[in-house]
């Protein structure tokens, strides 16, 4: 074959090897992501001291519409506030504003 075809063929083979490496890396990252996600969910459940039966009841209630979905809750994605105030705002500052 020609020198040009040999070069293109070699480039193609190297590209395939790189693709295979990236595919393996992608699968590895997907597994790590799922594992971390599961760990965080597990930690949240443990923090609430829920039994498996209690967790099942909460999830069933959530699916049944007993609780609003987190995305539908007012203030979703906004900074936490307490009665319209920043959580860092002290009562003293509020009292000082009333006096002015």
C-alpha cells in the first residue's frame, strides 16, 4: 500500500486505542458517580435514623403526592431565609432598624 494509506491506518489505530481508553475511563467515572451518590443518600437516611420500613413509607408518600416535590417547593434553589431575613441577620440588628 501507499505511504499515505499506511499513515492514515496508523492514525486510525491510535485513535481507536484512545477511544477504548476513554470508554473505559467513562465507565469508571460513571461507577464512581453512582457509588458517591448512593453513599450520600445512605448518609442522609442514617442521619435521620430511619429504618428501612420508615424510608419505604416516606418514599411511598412522596410518590403518592403527600409531600410536594423538592423542585416545586417555594424557594427551591434560593438561599435559605428565615421569615424573609438572612439567617445571618441577628435580632439586635433588626431591633436597631426599628429604632431608626
